């Protein structure tokens, strides 16, 4: 069930506390573009660092790359994006709302438009008197295909020597997925490292899609980040490795704090698979606006490398000692960064009624994801306490971003840090100056405890950061 109120509260908290801002606000805003604020950029970085550590550094069968956003234009012909990365678009003639035609038909008639031509969908809309969801009128343009890739013009025009490759003009595309940059470097990675089949190449980076109906906060945006793996395998192993990767993805969800009961596998029906895929299973998450795709795992067969061989004329093969060269097959686990941030915030957001009748909002985030690891407060803005608090803060920077806060009543400071998910707060008071102890206060239980400063880092490390 969609919970619009909850979503509004989350969006408002994100703005108020510097997690995510609507971008370009001083110019009146720019639709569906967002800035990760001081705290949001920490959450995002924590997720990306954790992913890189887990899937690239901690695995002997993985390496990483960092490829460009602008790739050779032929890439997108080979991958099928120029011909097929389209949505069906329709405009309302009255209010000019721009809509996904297939979504319009699906919600009005409960008919799946997969495989229907533009003319067929136009017919369905007119013959069934479908109304515009924005203004209620029934006048639409014809349905037409809209390519989701952003194109841009290069200053440098093609040269005679490369014109046979780029197909004319000086148009380049902003990559709509990070995956293709990996396929383009398959050969370089094989030639320059000691990888052995099966192995994977991971990458984190921006992708751009000219979405017709972006929305639901950072769920569907036009500029986003992906964490993707292309895992090269022997064809015979695909079924077994598919299951293994799906388990890895489920474990990742648990480790970033997403409850198992809110994560659901969705098997794409055969007739709806993308042109490159033989099997795709998504992990859907219960967002406040409904159950939606969070991540995906696809078996891309040898489609991409074969296509790039064809279009580039270069051999992209693997050869075992004494064997014949062949094109490896590929499994692709893909993770949206922005959807990960949103899912972790939604899963962590909790409203609690306290014994004294008051309420508090807590982001019950895993410490590894929390934007501020520890907050340190001097009880009063008094001699010695502030200096001591700064001194302790320095020692605790080993855990990541830490924050000093001496503004307002101590209770208010706790509440602020509950709202942004700080796992533990440390308070310096009068006793600290006498006996070198501080109070630590746990976000989830609100329990307080006295700890020696000399043992503080050790205690916090064991309880929150190990
Ligand atoms: P959807 O069906 O929601 O459009 P998709 O199936 O097209 O997504 P993929 O092409 O599989 O998505 O992209 C891989 C991942 O990238 C998705 O699982 C998602 O986490 C993320 N992603 C895709 N499109 C967007 C977007 N417009 N905004 C934010 N994240 C996105």
C-alpha cells in the first residue's frame, strides 16, 4: 500500500537535515534533479565504499575500473540502445502533460502494451476514451517512440580516419548504463591483469536517462549512479552462478539494513526480457510509494561482447591453455546507488512514542551507513568542556564523519542526532573534567553509560564499528 504521508515526511526530513535538497532552488528549482547535502553525500559515499570493498577489493575474482561517461558512439549502436532504448510517449493536447503511453493504457485498461506498435497503442487510447490523469481531457497526440539516451554535441568533429566508425556527425551520448564501459575494456583488463575465468569487472559511476516520467523523489531521476558488475563466465556455469550472485545480492540488502521481508524477488517473464537477456530477476523493495525495482540480476549471455566484436572488428575472446578461443558469457548484478540511499532511509525511518508521551523520529540506520558516526557534546559552553569535547572528537575521527555540537539543550541535541541516525552520542560534563569519564548514549535504546575516555574508542569500535 502506498503511503504518501510517510514519503512526504521522509522528503521533508531529508531537506531539513541536509540529507537531500531539490537542486537549483535559487533559480526556482530544476525538475527531478537533487543535490546530496552534507549528510546525504556521506550516506552515499558509505554505500559506495562498502560496495567497492565487498565486491571488488575483498574478492580475488574481481577487479575494478573507472570508465568515461562519453564513449565512442558506435558503442550504443552495438549495444542496441540507439535502436531499442525507447519508451512510448504521448502528450496531452490540453495540459501538455507528457506521459508514458504504455503506463497510461495499463492503468486505464489493465492491458500490457509490451510488443504493441505505436499505432496500436494510439488506437487503444482513442477507442477507449482514456482520460489524461492530470486534467481529465481526452485529446492526445499520436503515440511515438522516444529514445531515453541524452545526446550531446562534441566540439571536435570526426576525422576522416574515424568517420567509418562513428557513422557521421559529432554527436555523442551520455551513457545510459555503466555496463558498456566495462565491455569496451574487457580486452584491456584481460591483457593487463592476471584475471582468470570466471572473473568480474566492477564499476561505480553516473548514468543518464531522459526519463519521460521521472519521480518519487530520487527513485527515478534523469542523472543517477550505478554500481555494476559484469561477471565473465563459462556458458555451462551460468545457472549455478546466477543463483550464487542472487544470494550475494540478498545478503548485501540485509547488510545495508533492508529487512528481508521488504525485499522481494521478481522474475521477468520470458516474453518481457530485454533483447540481451536470457534471464533477469530483480529485487523489489517496499518503498512507501509501492513495491518497486531496487536492483537487478541479468544473464546477458555473450550478447554484448559478440556485438562489440562485430562492430569494432576486434576479437574479444578468452582462451584456455590449449583450447579454442571463445566469447565468455556474462552475468550482470546491477545496483542503483540512489535507490540504495532511498531504501536505506525508508527502512530506517521510525516514529516512536516515548514513555513521557513525547514522540521522537529515529533513523535506525546501520552504523556503517549512518552519515555521522559519533556526535560529541560539551554539556555546557563552559571552560574546559568545549576543548575536551574537541579533543575527543579528533580521536574518534577514525570511525568516519563525526560531529561536534554545542547548540541548545542536551535533549534537543540527542533528538537531532536520532533524526539523522547517529548511532552514539558522547557527552562531556563536569565530572569529565575531574575523572576523565564521559557519558555515551545509544541511539536505539537511549541508554546512557559512563565510560573512561581512555577506553572510549575501544568500546565504540566493539559495539558499533566492528
Ligand atoms: P526501471 O524498470 O525502474 O526503469 P530498469 O530496469 O530500466 O529500471 P536497469 O536498466 O536494470 O533499470 O538499471 C539498473 C539499476 O539502475 C536499477 O535497478 C536501478 O537501481 C537503477 N536505475 C535505473 N534507472 C534509474 C533512474 N532513472 N533513476 C535512478 N536509478 C535508476
